[in-house]
C-alpha cells in the first residue's frame, strides 16, 4: 500500500519473483477494499498516504484482522509517531528506499509469523475442543465407570499437552500418560505403583502427602486445584497447575483420583515478556515527551543566546584598546560562557533528534582498539593500566561502527573519571552462538545501588559538569542493535558494564536511536 506507483509496482514485482502473490493499493479506500475482500498473510503499508495516513490502515487491520502482521514503511521517520504506531500493533518497520534483501527478509518473517499464528489458532481450537470434550466426558460418565483404567487409557493416550495421572486411594500411581512422561521425564513403567508426592515433589514445599490431601479435598468438593513447584527426573524444577478430581464407579464407590497437570513455564515467560514490553513502551513514551519538551525549551533559549553573542562581539570590537586589558578579559569570559550555553543547547537538541543506525559487518575488537587509542592520553595522565582479553580471531557482527565507538568512548571516559590516581581497566570480548559479550570493568569509586539503578536514564548524572546524556546514548545504541546493557557496581570497589550484542546473523539496517551527542 503506497501512493507512489514506481515504489508500489517495483516492490510487488520483487515479491512476485520470490513466489508471493501480491495485491497493491494506492490509498486508504483501495486498501480497505483489499482488506475486506481478501484473506491476507501480511501487509506493507506506507505511513504517508493521501487522504488518510497508513496508521489509520494499521488500526483498521488490527480491529478487523488482528492476526495479520503489518509492516510499516516510511522515508521520513517521525519519532513522535512511534508510540502511536507501536500501540496500534505494527509488526515491523522498513525505511525507504527499501533494499531488496531487507524487503524479502522482512516479508518472509511476517508471512512465517502469519503461518505460525494460523497453526497456533488451529491447535488452540483443537486443544480447547479436546479439553471441553474431556471435561464433559469426565463429568457425565465418572458415575458410570466400572473400570477407571480402561476409561483413562481410552481417552488419554493421545494427550501430550497435559500430564494426566491416576492415583489409587492410597496415593499410588495407577496411570501415567504420555504427557506425564514428557513433562516429568519418567517412563510409565517407572512411575507405576510409586507415591506421586515422592516421585515429582520430593524435597520441595509440596510435602510427602500433598497430592493425597488434595485428592481428599477433591473428594469432598468434587474438584481441587493448586499451583505448586514440581520436580522432573533430571532434578529440574518448574511451576505447574494441578487439578485433582475423584474417580467413582457406577455404584458411587471411590476408585481413586485423576490429576491433570499443566506446565506454566511458557505462560509465565510470556507474562514476563509482556510486562517488560509494557515497561519499555512506557519508558519510550516518557523519553519522547521529554525530548519534545527539551527541544522546545532549547529552541527558545538559542535565539537569545545568538543575539547576546553578536552584541558581545560587537562590544568587544568597540572597546578594543580603549580600556585596560584586564577589563577586556571580562568580555572574553562572557563570550566563553555564551558559547558553553550554546554547546549545551546543541546537545539537548541532539537528544531530541532521531538518527538511523546503519549496520555493516565489522570486528568489535577493532572498534575497541580504536576507542582505547582515542582515550590513551587520559589513561596515561591518571596512570591507569589497561588489561585486554579480546576473543580470537575476532568478534564480528553487524554493527554501526561510529555509534559503537561513541558508546565505548562514553563508557571508557566514565571509568577513567571514576579512578583518581592509578587503577586498572579491564576489557574482554567473547563470542558464542547467541552473539557477542563485551565486559568493561574498572577499580574506581563505584556507585551506590540507587545510582546504578538510574545511570542509563537521560539527564541523570553524578558529575558537576555534563548533562547526563552519555550513558543514555550508550544504552540506546546497544538497544537499537538488538542487544542489552547491564551494570554491576559497589561503592568503593568499582563498576562492571556488560554489553550483549547479536552475532553475525543479527538483523541489519533500519534501527532508530536517539542522538544525544557525546556526554
């Protein structure tokens, strides 16, 4: 969906050559027509469209067909639109001009996501139907069962999503389905006849008779549910939901109990990811608002400063040689102060100004060496020893070399500033399948827990000079490379910074970062 015919037709042709069937639209109305009359696997939408913006199309898609991944495109990135686009549910972003490889890669991922969503929906529906049928069967036919083993074997052989375990009235295992084998890593022959609490709860808070106690409660109430920590055969532990139900014969005689156990690990991980995403979104919205405010205030200050500088320079030219040199120095000090204020204003404006992080394959070790060379005078001045332990033969990844160099210089200068006279600065890199690991540690004054907690926030500083934008810039650059940055510090003992970056297979080009300048 793009109002520029050349771009629209070129991208459609590129995708057709890759085997995709494409439909094009030039504006809001034609796009809505396609959405309403076609089953789509993915959508590429230009943000700037005639009549109504691509964001409106994104919102329509999220309301009507939320399962379709939407890739937003723009040639004019606007930071103020990003929170709205993220809230609207964009899957990914492409910057114009769109590179063929980036286009194919992004569309392929979007289509694969749609396929997985479709498969997930189908599986969820099947699981839901299966669970409903299972609950109905248990509720309707428990009183009719003459042989609990035959019933359980008939309906549970194919169930692998849940661990379904039958117990006799003494709490010993009489049925251990395939799902239980996969969940607890015991074979059915190993579990039969054993006390369930000893099998999967030994050494935990569950207790030796916990399952039997829950079964007794289920016998009274008809059903009992608990959320507990359980143990696998390999000693691994996980949180699970356990539901106990009594099994009765036709004459209402109690035969035993059935336990349905669900592993909550993935569910808890998804909840944690959602919580972190919400926190990041809230943080980005705050930073965007702060950037807009800072830019407005700085803009209002810069103009008067420019006027003051002109007036002061004019004054200096008029009084040159007419007053004592000591008094002329006062005018120079005024000019220096105005220049410092102008530099500060420029740094604040840079904080509010977005930039594009362009990545290419480079050696992180080479960037580290170049950064150390730039701060060598400061290291020598304070007699700081540098200890490098860089991976061999290199640490290659898709990185923005200039942005990473600025990031490292910011971090190195902070470490140097933390060490008064002498000390040791350690730098190490390691490579693994999941990416690169860079550690920077110093033996400086360290920080309190509260200072370490806020050190990567914009405008936070413990120094008498500086705006507190250097570490924020470093964290933003790392984040926009798809990495993470953490700090460990203890007052009086130094600080260690750990940076994780994607390896050679990491995504390239198109990330947006803030640009607060240097420190």
